[in-house]
C-alpha cells in the first residue's frame, strides 16, 4: 500500500524528519538499496496515539448543550 506521508499523518517529509530527529516520530527504515521510508503501520499507530485536535480525551463525549 503506497500512500503519501501527508495523507497518513497530515504533514510532509521535512516536518517528519524534524520530529524524527527530536525522537517524536517513528524512525525511517531501510526499504531497499539506497532507499529509506516510514512503515505505514508505525505511522498509523503513531497518529492513533495523538490527542484529538479539540483537546478532549479519546472516547470522551461532546459536552452537553
């Protein structure tokens, strides 16, 4: 499955590399001679563990009106 990094995590390779160097993003892996890339499943798991953009905990219901 080939998907664009931006489609999976919401940003491109420059920001991903910066976060990777800071230890906040999955490391790239050797995927062939002279080629590196990120493992899709690791990116999905990384994104799944992020807090929601609205600041609520996962599974928390919308506040009552």
